[in-house]
C-alpha cells in the first residue's frame, strides 16, 4: 500500500516545488497572490462580514499595512535623487555623438513631446470623464492643498481669470532658485527642470573630460537609488496584501468596483495611444498598421513579459532593421535613446493614477492643475529608467506635490504590475514607431528597403 502511494507523493512534491520556484521567480505572480489574499482578508474583516468589530478591524489593518508604509517610505526616500540623476544621465548619453543628436534627436524630441503630451492629456481626460475614483465612498479628509481649492477661489473671483493672472508668476517659479529646497518639498517639476538644465549644460560643455567625475557620481547615485527601489520591490507582495486588506476592511466590497473601473480606464487609454502610434506609422512611416503590428508583435510580447523597455532594446533594434527596414545606424541610435525618453504609456498611466487618487480623496483638480500635472509628467518621462517600480516612485512624489492624500495609492499599487506590463508594451511600440517614422526624409528608408528587396 505504501509503495503504491509513493510515486503519487513524489509527483505531488515535485509539482509543489516547481510551482514554488515559478512563483518565486515572478514578482507579478507574488503581487497577484498578495492582492487576492489581501482582498479575501479585507472582505472577512470588512463591515459586510461582521466577523469582528470595527475597532479590532482598524487595529489589525494598521499592522497589516505596515509593510506597505515601509514600501512607500523607501520609494519616497530615493525619489528625487533617482529622478535627477536619471534625467541628467539620459541627456548626457547623447553627448557622445552631438551631430547625430541634433539631426535625429530634434525630430525624436518633437515626436516624444507630442505623443507624450497627448497620452497624458488622454489619460487625465478619460479618468475625469468616467470618474472611477468616485465609486469609492471614503471618509478620508484631504490634507491642506499646495494650491487654493477651486471652490474657494470661485467665491472670490472667476477661476479662469485668476488662473490667467497667476500664470506669469507660476511659470517664473518653475525655475528653482534653490534646487535642494525643491527636493525637500517634493516639487517634482522644479527638480525635473533643474536636471534638464544641468544635463543640457553638460552636453553644451566644450570640455567634458573635466566633467567625468560628475557623471561617475551621478551613475553611482542612480545605481544606489535603483538598488533601494529593488529592495522595496521585494516587499511589494506584502505591501499589496496589507494595504489591500486594510482598505477593504474599512471600505468594504464596493471599492472593488472602483478598482475594476480604474484598470479599464487605463487599458482604454493605452489602446487609444496604440491607435495613435499606428496612425502615425501609416501617415508618416508609409507602412500599414497591420504590417507594422506583425513586425513588432514579438518585441511587444517580450516587453509585456519583462516590464522593462531596456531589456527589449536588442530585440527592438533587430526588429527595426529586419522587419521595419530601418538603417542599422539609425536603429542603433534611436532605439536606445527612445527607450530612455519615450515613456508616453507611462505618462498616460500616471495621469490616470493621479486623477484617480485625487477622486478617492475627494480632491478636485482645476484645469490649471491638470495642465501643470501633464507638463510635469511629460518632463519627468525624460530619462526615467525603463525598469519595474520606477513609475510608482515618480507617481508617489507627484501625488505629494499636489497635496493629495495618498490613501488611494493602494489601488494603484495592487494592480501596478499588470498595468506596468501593458504600458511597457505600448512604450516599446512607440520606440519602434519612432524608428520607422524618423528616418531622414525617407532617403535612408528607401535605400534600406531597396537593399533588402
């Protein structure tokens, strides 16, 4: 009898070890398990179940949410050094070939600026239109705002007239007179502008040899910051579990509807951005959307599975040369640069997330603040590392800079990994679309297609 059961037990143990190894190697699977377990625990402690008192549920929720608070603290701790160093190094990377940077970089900057602005505006528009955050009936009290509340401003003056009157001073204030103070106060756009000026000054410097120590310091700072982000990602499953359980224990099952609506809003925005890329390829790149999709499908799949634009660079270059018929010199220059600065999918996602978290907290964003947010996201996307977890760092800093209570970040954190996979695939699609479109005047494109035909 024992001998008959042994093979079955061995097969069961082997399957268990295989499953455990598979889960340990995939952070997204751990996050998904944490989300499911956190949902179940939160519903069991929630008001609908009635298994425990509200006081006990609140006390348990605070302890379960402790890993989540540590996670957010680690992210905020390295946010400003990470953003500043990545932007400066991203701009400095083009200094090795300034002639090509001017020739191709100008058109790439136009493409990236236009598509990223459109993506962030689309994300904000969709979230403000469908209002997924309004589906959560919260009792959260907003913290003091960095800007006057629109309702209060309307009592004293027309908000648009007041906006026009305040615009010159606010634009002038974008250039920080004390970058260190801007970092301490989490003023994201001020830090981004300071970093852009510093990176541009490095590119324009005639003696870059003397500036190499600065670049090495920034490279070390970026590596250290990314290491802390990786440490934070290790506790992400526990953070998702605890924050989800705490939120559902307080709000109940109705908040799940808001989570689904938020995911659907982001995915709809990403689909719209994909359609924009296909239209640009058809109009400017002289390639049908169906042919383009067949060419980039493999790169999209790899980007979706790795959630890293940087990891897909070799395959993207090969795809651009072999399937999109771009010259190898152009592909080798545009793809790595675009993988660094072309983050339209991330900007769309972050715009959705900021408006969503504001809706959960009951904070209304006026038109000027939305425009300010879009400008910040476009600027912050320059040089942002194409690695998992970085978007959460930028998002948390942006939420704080607008004075929005960060309670709703638990929703964003719980589904971030899945949406990260989706937006990375869209970002890589944009990189390949830019390579097809930006071939100089079509001459290099025609020559490359003639050689390969």
